[in-house]
């Protein structure tokens, strides 16, 4: 249903001229009660009066009715829909469209935050000659949102993006030049922004659940939140114990089995949505852990499961695209599909013996992955 903005526009225009409802009524030849009803949106003037009202205030009828605002909102929604339906291959073209959008609607923060994200995807690389210019633009957008935007979701979104940009800048510059202390300011800026973000206990999911708000309505939201927590738990566990040689292999294996069980509990059978990479890598880790324990049968079993999931991941266009986006900034993995990434890990990275890699069963797993040529790639 099209919204008419006549009431609020009339009230604004009247006040800008310093008129009372009574004086405007006298000018237009109507009762002040009519003006009052028009401004409350309870009634509208006769269509024959619109040209006179528009002429008196020096505006077009479209502007008086708010048609220009409706057209703007429709155009903004077109941009937002374009962003929501974007695929990886569309990023560059959508970015160019949003450059136009931020010029056309400079005060619209829904457009601005999406442009900020696209700017990071398209331009946020230290090897880009315009990197410093991009960094300044990102900071300018961020400060604008923090200063003027009243939508908390957009403010927090911009904080997340700014933290990501600052840490990426810190890590990339340090890796290129080996001067960690020189770029500590970016790390500290990101840390400062992170400290401003709300704790998980202040999230809508935790609060609504604690206060007993409409549990059925919030059930799907809570399940989404649990999946986000699983993502955090996965990264914490892997970061904590997988890379720490102080933990026994048996303990690491037990932890990964528990993690996989949690994924299976909250996701539909073999439909792991956003956590395909976790599942694939978890089974890959189990494969080489069992090999290190000397259990060749289980090593082959779990490496094959990892390969089967990698094939399934690549066969689904949406899932494959999500994986590609994840690796967009990883130079080694950037242009590979999931099967090639896993094959590279199995051939070069996992601590498997050359004898094991020569086994027919292992070669069958590599063939399942498409037997990609990984010899020229160095991890």
C-alpha cells in the first residue's frame, strides 16, 4: 500500500512559514478544523485544492504528497534487494551501483553500511595502490554512522566491519614488512572498538529467553543464536586444543567427535548450512589424528568422509559460494574449490607418511576429490 506523506508535509511547510492552522485556513478558505484533520491524517483536501496549496508553499504537488519520498524509498529498496541477492561474481558491479547510491542518498545509513561492506570486499587489500584512500574512506563512513545513526544494529554492524578492517590492515602490513610494533596502533584501535560492543549476555536472544518472551516466536531466533555459538565454540576449541601439542591425540579426537555431534544435533541431516568447512576440516583432522595413533582403518574412514562432504559442498552452488567468500582474502586458497583445498591439505599439510599416501584407498579418496594438480602450490 502506497503511503501518502501529505499530513506531515503540510504541517512542516506551515510551520516553516510561521503560520497557525487558523491563518492557513483563512488563506485557503477552509475551516481550521479541516486543516487540523489534514495534518493528523484523518482527512485529505479536495483534489481541486492541491494545486493551490502547492502553489502557495512553492512546491510541486508530488512534493506536497511525498511522491518524491516514495520514489526515493522505492529506489533505496531496489539497492537493498540488489545487495541481498548478490552473488560472489556480482560484487564488483554491485559495488559500482552502491557508489551511485551513497551519492544519491547520502543520509541513508542502510545504504551506507552496505557500501562500507562492499568497499571492504572490493578494495580493502594492502597491495591496492589506493589502499590508504580506501582506509580513510572506511573510517569516514564509520565515524559518520557512529555520530549520526540511531539504529543500533547498523552501529554495531559498522563496529564489526571497522574491527575487521583494522585487524586485517595490522596483520597484512606486519606480514609484509615484519614490523609488528610499527602498526600496533591499528590493533589497539580494533581492541578499543571491540570493548565497546555488548556482551553476549546483553543479546536479544539471551534477554528474551531469560524474561520468558513468547518462546514459540523466539524459538527460531534462539536456534540461530545457538548456531552462532557453535561457530564460536568450534573456533575456540580448535584454537585452544588442535594447535596445542600439550594435549594428547586421544583428547583432541574426543573433542572433535563431540563438536561434530553438536553440529549434527542442531543441523538437519547432512545439511550443515554455514558450517560445511568446519565439518570437512573436523573429519580431516580426525583422519590424520587416527593415522598418528596408528589406526589406519579409521584414518582412511574419516578422510573419506571429509572428501565426501567436500564434494557435496562444491556441488551446491550456494554453499560453494559461501566457501569461496570465506577464502576471498586467503591468497593460497582463494581460487580453489573445497575439493582442491582438502586435497592440498591431504597431500601436503596433514602429517601422513609417503607410504600411507601411496595406499590405493588413499588414492581413491584423492580421486574422489577430482585428483587436482597441487604440486606447484606451496602451503
